[in-house]
């Protein structure tokens, strides 16, 4: 036996966090049931732990789905994305730039009608009026989800709707200070 296949190791590592947190949730639920049967005071603690483990597993799965949906839509799009020191940068064949995450006021996903031609872009706007548009399939664009994950009130439903091809349009993902109570199931009209 020559060892493990590299693709099997990569798949295991990709799913490791979900597998571990899911296993922890199941184990804690089993412990909760046993605590319930024995009227143990640890029942509440194990139920809370199981809830947190299940929630963490679900959030991790959602992040993976969003990353895959946006990255697979336009694989091979031109340009390179960097995320460093609180800034998102894009170097494209016809332009690019940087935008500071703490200066953002608006994030949208723009889905073009023709998805086969790189039809999903991130669009960022900062408090100074600067806009930066990045193809979701650009090299390194998967880092954007992690970078904006620190922002409160991200609309993951809009991310999924845009990424899974729910139609052309502008999908509002985040707005500063609004609590973003925008519908995520359909694209917004206008810009």
C-alpha cells in the first residue's frame, strides 16, 4: 500500500470541520438523552453543547455551499483576487483596484443573463463612492466569502440565490447599518 490518494486526503480535509462538529453534535445529543434518562443535572449543558455544535456544522456547510456556488459559476474568469490587511484587491486584464472592508457600505452579487460567459460578479461600494467589480471566478475569489464573513447581517440567501443561478439581476448581499432586511429569493431591480 503506497499511502492515501491525494484527492481522498483533500476531500477529507475539505469536509473535516463539518464531520467533526456533526459528530460532536450527535455525541452530545446521545449524552443528553442518557442524562435525561438518569435525571442528571448535565442535561441542559449537553443540550446547549449539542445545539452549538450543530449550529457550527450548519454554518460551515453554508459557507462551503456559498463558496462553491460562486466559484463554480465562472471558473477561469480573468484576474487575480487578494485579501490582505483588511482590503480586497483585484488585478484584472482591464483594470482593478483595492477596497477596504471597514469602508464598505454596499456589497452585491451581479448575475448576468448569460452565465456561461462569466456571468457572476461581486460588486463592492465604499463610503467614498468607489466601486470595485470582481468576477466570481477570478483566481482567489473564494477568499472573498471569508473576508466579508466578519460583517454583520450578510444575506446568505441572496448569495445562494445568485450563485445557484436563480436568474439575472442584482442580488443585495450586505448594506452598512441597515440590518439588511432585503428579500434574498429574487434579484433586486435597478442598481
